[in-house]
């Protein structure tokens, strides 16, 4: 099957050119989302990465796709999960979506053998939910135990502590 124009762009253009491409061709937005939630590599991860780079906070164009992203996120490899989480971090979610993703991110955070960048992004999501629902903070204090922080870089640990300090 022949590559679409978007698929070609995803594998041949640098980030700035990709962002301009999607801005100049809004007709490819839906295809970008469908690729982002697919397993079609090398396009899936790159498309999620591109979308995150192009979205405004709570971008109305993404609203209809949020349930699909949430449905597939657990099946994706670390780097793809990270990009999908970054998209979701920009969005306002309903309570059911927040609850599911809060638990999902807690489980990601607890898996110390996972790639640090996915764990850090998961913690950012946890912090976002705690900011909106401070009553949950006592339930997650144990997530700052050394066993969860030790394999992170000093910079990542400081960033986590800043996130917690801002709650």
C-alpha cells in the first residue's frame, strides 16, 4: 500500500517542518490521530509526537478521540505511551477518564524498571490530578519513597519534588 502524504512527511521531515505541514494541511488531522492510536510503525509514535506538538490546551479537535486514546494507551510501548500521555495532559478529561488514567499512571510510576521518561510523564499526570483533587494527596504519599525515586536522574528527582511542592 502506498504511503499517504502525511506518512511520508512523518518519516522525512524534521519537527518544525512537520508542525507547519499539519498546520497548513488540517485535512490530515484525523489521519494523524488515527495513526497515533494505531500500531502502524514507524508512523504511530511519530504521529502522537506530532499531535502533541500541534495541540492547544484542551484542543477541541481532540475531544472526540479521547476515548480511543484512553482505550489503547495501555497496549503501547513506553515511548508511544509517553507521547499519548503528553496529549492527554493537555486535555480536560471527565471524572471517569481522570480516574482510569490516574490509576494507570500510578501503576506506570511504580514500575521502576520502566523507561524513566514514561515514569516521569506518568507522575506529571498524577500531579495534575492531585492539583485538581488535593483530597487524593494522602493516598499517594508513598509514591515518593526512595524505591520509586532512586533510579531517576538527579534532575528528574528535583523535577518530581518541584511538582509535589506545587500541589
